[in-house]
C-alpha cells in the first residue's frame, strides 16, 4: 500500500475530486494547508505573501493503482504547462491500515 499526498491549488480541488471519483478513487481525506514552494511565495505590488493557501489530499492505494492515481491528479490539478504553484505529489509506503469499525486490516 502507498500513501499519496497531493498538495494542490484550492481552485482546482473540485475538479480533482470529481476526476478521482470518476476514475474509481472515492476515498480521500482533504486538509486546508498553507505553505510555499519553489516560487517562495507571491509578491503583488509591494506586498509579499510568504505562505499561500493550498489543499492537501491524502489517499491510500494499492501499489498497482499508484500510476493511474497520479495521472488523474496531475491532469485535473494542472493549470497550464510549466506554471509554478500547481502543487506537488508525494508517495510514501504504508505498512498497515485498519478499518476502525470492523478492526479488519487492509484497504
């Protein structure tokens, strides 16, 4: 199993969630987060915004579903070729997962 953490622009959230559902990935945890990436924030006039609002999705999938999931997120989250600030996707191993209501292991 793998944990996919996707940090995306808030305005792309509805599109990403819709595409994930259509692709067969209905289970998602969503968090409001703030941060900055390679662009080091955003400057508008004389005001510098050091941390920008983003959304983070947490999704646990079987190893064989990783590439499909990443393709869906990339397609739905991208605002245009080469635009900074569209987000990042991180992949980490998950050793175990349990359903609280049943106590059963696995997805």
